[in-house]
C-alpha cells in the first residue's frame, strides 16, 4: 500500500507541474491532465471491486438455473390453470370438476406436447370432443380427456 501512495504522489506531482507549465496552452490540455490524475488515483481501486465474471461462471449460474426451473414450474401451473378456466368458461361447466395436467411443457412457445384434462363430478358429463377441439384449435397441444372416478 505504501508503494501505491508513493506512486500516486509522484504521478500527481508530475501532472501538477505539467499542468502548471501548460496553463497558457488551453483548457483541453488541463482537462486531459486532470483526467490522467483521476485515473491514476482510482485505477488501483479496481482490485477491490468483485469480479462479476467469475461469479457468473460459478455459484451465481447454479442459483440462476434454480430460478429458471422455478419460473418454468410456475408458468406450467399457470398454463394448466388457464386451460382449466378457459374450458369452464367456454363450456359452462364448474371449474372444481376440471383438472389439467401437462406433459412436455414448452415455456418458449407456451404449449405442451400432451395435455390431459380430467373431468370429475358434474363436469364428467361435458362433451369430450368439444374439449379436445377447443384445446387443439388453440394450438396448445395434443389433448386427451379422461373421466376421473
């Protein structure tokens, strides 16, 4: 640390003398010397700033992957809930009797490879073909309708 302060003082003294000698040369030269002085003073402090590049390649990446999984799980639950609400609203059946499960959920396209709609209670009397058509025409994925006992 002593070497650092000694070097900074020597550079500051040199720049001050040069700035004093260049006083009549103009503002641009004095500004350049001031910038050099500030840079010289602050450059060693960059070692105190954490290396964010190292964090991204290590611990932070694994925690981000965990967050990504959580976001995908939440999106999948919301996707299933949205389909459930849509079926209930379109066909006029109670949403309590409808359960939706997804396989192969694609977060980027908001669709699933296979969507299974389980009907129970009074919702079991709903038209399965209408439900399949509703899901397939929406481009949400291949649909299967099953009755849950």
